[in-house]
């Protein structure tokens, strides 16, 4: 009994450790990739000084942030000021627990069934992610409030309004996929998209979710406070928004949370709409060659390719679009994206109903 | 073990709810409310109602409480004593509630547990693993009428809120000809 519990715990902790490592490494890559991609798009070189072609830049940034002085502004609420970055970071990392990174395999160790590519396959997977994503707003609002600064407070309040408005669109744009897949579990949703790439939910009959995908991508850009929706940290009017007063490691936490959140929403988008770890063709090439036990590498690589393509889209948007004004942002969310998402639900529901009758 | 987990969640819910009304700083009150919502969600999970737990966090913690915080910060009430001189009213409300709880716990306990067993119906018990499916099934068959009535009530409330908000913003600086003539006068 005790050993079984211990073994389960050890397996779970190993998986959690592995996923945390992958996410942190991805964030490190992203910080460099963002500056490089933006540089190339603006006809610059990007960071070149640290290491060959600047590839050691993320480590230099991390060391710099780690050794910076940690300042708590006078009049700040010290308890909440300290807690806010952690509140921002934890919900984001918790969300990765239900992401399926690879095929839905199981194997047994001493009678315990282990799923190697997902930490926990709970049957409300996507709701779990939405629930914790909605908590990330607390870190931003409280951080803004506790700083005792006008710019921070305004940034925090903006972010509260923005995150609530766009979370609604994220939730509603997902509903179409849930109707098609008939499940809330990300593992089952991904399994429903095997075969050719036209089985992916973005193209799948009877109701292609292409509009839902567009609404989802726009809404998550707003939810992660990225350009062109980065009003909570608009530097031309609010200095740096909700983290104006933050420095050193606490600032690094906010930074890490933002990038980890980008990775999370990209993972969710590729799992829901783009087939997750499924290749665009049935099965895998590894199986054709006869190395079926190694096919998981191909599957996880497809997942990585889809996720990184979406992350590239984030950078591309940043290099292309100017920031929206606040009223434009709200009007766009409530009067354009919300009706599209609702119409998509109605159309998908009717289409699936008719399809089942035929 | 399950008793212990229940005791933890119940104890934390009670402690956090007391803190919500007892703390002087409204932001701290909102945060203890957040802690309470989390533990209520935890209770739902121990009852294998994962869907309810997730919805509890999304709706209450994710949306409603953020709006509370929003209002608290806009009003910038630091330590307002006005809301803490209401002991008489609080006592007046509390005593009947306590008595009701006593009655429920002592006399009505047996009938209540017997009733709560059949809330989801016998068909829902058979498909207990998929809680979401069971809730959907009962909500759209047995309880369809109350569900629709509730959504209608919510719609009316929404329209009411929009009407009230529109009047307050629209009148002082009305860009219509009416407003301009008023300004001229």
C-alpha cells in the first residue's frame, strides 16, 4: 500500500519535473527567439554579443535578473506585493498537467498504469485549464494594486477588464470543438483527430472550426497581454503597467509567467484545433520504417512544430500590428469576437445534430 | 482519510468566511473569499463533482471576484469603518440562520440525506464517472423548465443592468441635439 503510493508519487513527480524542465527551456528559447525574430523582421541582427550569434543571451538575462536589487516601494503592501508574482506563475504551470505531449500510450510498473505523455488525464481537462487560467488575472491585479503607484493600479485594472472580457471568448470558441469531440478531456479530444489532417478540428466535417480557431488565437493574444493587446503594460502611457515597481527576481516571475502562459495557450490550441501530436498523415513514418516503438519521437515533434508555429505567430503579430486603443479593444472583444463565437456554437450544434441523424 | 480531508475543507471554509466579514481591509476580504471558493471547489472534487468544481472556480473565482476586486480598487477604500458598525443587523440575521441550521442538523438530517441521494436520479448514479454528462443529462431533461426560467431571469437582469448603466453615462455629456440645446440654455 505504502510502496504503491510511493511509486505513484515518484512517477508523478518525475513527470512533473520533466514537464517543468521542458516548459522552462521553451521559455528560455522563446526569449531569445522573440528578439531574434523581431530583429530579422525589422532588418536588424538581434542580440549578437553573448555567445555565437547571441545564443547565450537568455542565460545572461537570467543571471542579470537574479542578481539585481530587489526593491519594495515605500507604501507598498508588502505581503501582497510578494505574493502577486507567485500567484501569476503557479496557475500557468499547473495548467500543463493535462496537456497530452505525445501518443496516448500506457504501460504498467508493478500493476500501476502509467501514461507517459500526460501527467494527469482528468475528464474535465480543458475546464481545468480555463479555471486556472482565469486565476492568473489575480496576480496582475494584486501586483498593480499592492505597488502603491498610479501606473501600476491603472495597468492592473485594465488587465482585469481585458482578461475577463477575452476569457469569455476563449471559453466560447472552445465549445465548438467540445461538441465535435464529445469530451472535455484533452487526451480524448486529441484522439478524436487521428488520420489525415482534414480530421483536425480546424477542418473537420461536419463543422470546420476555422472561425473558432481565429477567435481563439485573437483572444489568447489578448489574454496573455501581448501586442497588439498589451494595454496593461503600454509603455507609452503607463511606463510599464502593472509591473512598473517590480524589479529583480519578482519581475522575472512575471516575465516567466507571461511566456509560460504563451506556451500553454499554444499547446492548448494545437491540441484542440490542430490535431495535437497527430501527424498530418495517418500513423507515423517511424511505423512504416518498422521502428514503431520510436514513433513517439515523431508524434511529440509534430506537437512541438505546431506549438512553435503558433508561438511564432505571437512574435509576427508583435512585429506587425500597432497597439489598440482601450475602447477599441473592448468593442472588438464584445461586438465582433463574441457574436462570432456564439454563432459558431449554434452552427456547430445544428450541423452535428443533422450529421448524427443522417 | 476522507473524513480528515472533509474536516480540512470544512474548517478552512468556515475560517475563510469569517475572515471575509471580519477583516478591515476590503482587498484582504476579497482574498479570503478567493480562498473560500477554492476550498468549496475542493469539497466538490471530494464528492466526485469535478465539473462543478471547475465551474465554481471559473465563474466565482475567475470572473465575479475579479469584478469585486475591480470595484474595491476603483473606489480605493483603504480601511473603511462604515461597514463594521453593523453588529446589530448581523446578529439579527445570524440568529434565525443559526436556528435553521440547528433544525436541519438535528431533525431534518435523515430526510435531507435521503433526498440528496436521489438528486441526480438513478440513471445518473449508473454513469457516475462522467459527471459532466450526468449534469447535462439531468439539466436538460428533468430540470429543463427551472433551467430555462433561470436563464430568462438572468437575461432580464442583464437587460436591466445595461439600461441602468446606459442612462448614467449617456445623460451628462449627451452628444445628441437635446444635450446641445441644454448646454446652450
